[in-house]
C-alpha cells in the first residue's frame, strides 16, 4: 500500500469533527436566537393588536362618555376579561387605560405581559379624542 492510499489519520478526523461541531453549534445558536426573537415579535404584535382593539371599543363614544367609563375601569382588563372579549391573552397579560386632558382627551392604552422566562414586557398605544 502506498502512503497516499492510506486515508485520513485519527488526528485529522478529530480535527475535522471539531471544526464541524464548532460550525454546527454556531448554527444552532443562531437558530435558537431566531426562535426567541420570533416569539418576542409575535407577543409584541399581539399586545399592540389588543391595545388597538380597546381603542376601537372607545372610538364611537363621546369624550364625556369615555371619561365616565374610564373612571369605572371599563377598559382595565386582566387575562380573564381579555379572554371574555374573544381575544387570546398573552402570559399574565393586563390592559390598563388612562386619560389626560378634557377636550381633546389623550388616551393611553398600556399592555403588560410576561414572556416564557417570566420577564415583564409592556407596550403603549396613544391617541387623541375630541368632540367636534
């Protein structure tokens, strides 16, 4: 047998396996980060959608009616209230609605939730409502 027909040595095979393992671990890390970012973006999109849903509930009311119902806490929803509206709540989701001013009235809808690692997140949607 000639020296060129011997194949790879054990050291060469171990080195090749180490390089392959290093490259695959990088790809696995990239994939797991993409999955986590996808979940974070999905949750943020759902939370913003829920805030817009609350604003749509408020849309056709007069400024006086909005103020009165805000004082009663009509749009301060917990997970059970969100489910009762036919929405799919996020983990420990809560929606709080606040106002400032009189006419125009500035409405702020804040949605808070926890991710799978129990870290708190929130987003706000704000609009101005006036009687004209």
